[in-house]
C-alpha cells in the first residue's frame, strides 16, 4: 500500500514539475511578413508552418503572419529582418547576392535544370554551407529553399510572338531592383525595368512595362493574365524562395526549439513544393481558356546561349565573383 501511495505521489510530482515548466515557459512570438498573395503556395506554407510549430511546441512559439505587403514592401521587409525589427521574411539568391556575390549564381538564368536539380543542391549539404555563409554575412539565416516554380516570360499583346532572345530587344521587362535581378532581365535579351511586385499589375495594364516573369502559379494568383496576352515557356529560372529568420532571433531559440522550427519548416516546404509542381502540371489549360497564347517551344538553346554569353561578357560585374568551381560541380549534377 505504501509503495502504491509513493508511486502515485511520484507521478503527481513529476506531472506538476512538467506542467509548471510548460506553463512558466516564456511564449516566443515570431512575426513573418511577405508580399505574396493568399493563394500562393508559399503563402499557404506559412500557415502550415504556423500550425505545425505551435502544435509541436505546445504554443511556446506563436507565429503571426502578414501577407500581401500588409506590413512592409518587399524591399523594406528584407531590411527590417536584417535589423531584427521583423523576425522572418522570404529571401532569395538574387537579393542576397548584394551581400554575398557568389550566391547570385543560384538566381541566374539556366543555372538549374529542373526542380529536382535545384532541391538537391539547395536543400542538401551545399545549401547548408550557403545558408551558414548568408547568416554570417547578413544577420539573416535561410532555413531551406521552397520551390516557387519555374519562371516563364509573360508579355502584353503589342510585344507579339517571341521565340528567341533577339525578339526581346527593347521589351520593358519588370524585374525587382537588385543588380542580379536586373542582370537576369538583360540575360533574357530584354530592357529590365525595376518595379515592386505590388505595382506590376497596374504597370502591365497602363503600359509602363511590357512584361513580367514569374512562375505560372504566381502569374495566375496575381491575375496577370488579365492584362497580358502571351506566355513564353522559356523555363529560364527554376526559382526558389528561402524562408529566413533574423540570426539573433534564431540563436536565442536554443538547440531544442531550433530543431522544432526545422521540423515545421520541412512540413511547410513539402506542401509548398508539391502544390506548385501539381499546379504547373495542369495550369496551361487555365491560361488558354482565358484567351492567352502559349508559346510552348521557344528556342531555349538560343536563350541559354544568350544568357551565358551575357554573364561572361557585359554581365561580368555580376559573375566575376561567382564560385566557378561550385558552378561547374552543379552543372555536372544535372
């Protein structure tokens, strides 16, 4: 009898200790901002991350999400995350190349062959090294690479049928404002025109720009098909976004909570990648029903040659600091 009472008291004591630890644990808030719209897979992935992380940490970590530029523009949220005013944001190779030039090669035209090629590199050992380098240099730590989709050209009616990079001469192609993004526009033969994402729809509608490039799911979700006529399947960039956290915030979590964050971000990545791959597989019919003309067989060899020629000549300010040994290694893994 005494043993039974002792055992019960021990169990109650342990329960009390654990309960006290849970209830006394300081609640940590993570604020995550994005300019992406609600229907984008990587916006929905933020909600998956929130649900999963709050569950596996017993709500010790609480995640607040703001989409559609509710808090910041794309440029401002990246600055805020570096300063620690914002906890999380989406970064990418093109933005980070301003601080770490070699990273720009992961955002260049035709670096990656397809989704599998990209994910093996960025979500493998190479990616871990890159993300460590980024954290040391910028104060922001990428957690992994979400598949955003494969970027295609999307052009207004007056541009006409584009089959080669020569046909892109003089075309005002919207790009974000970083040097690597501008270089991508030139690599495609266009006249890059920097513009915030939130301004692209009206820019296309009013003729300020002649085209934009994005993965097809983004083109659909942002309704760019309403103000354009052509989609050119150039497959010029297997694109990714890197959910990232302010490095001081990351270090403050400690090892156990960091592992929980990694676990939750992996669940979110799987959802994002699968969603975008599935959408890309059958989205062409949607655009055709909306009256768009799909150029399915542009001269991709010509686009590839033009891009590589640009990076090796006029674009050498961008490419001179690339890690060419690593680039060749990536090419060999195609």
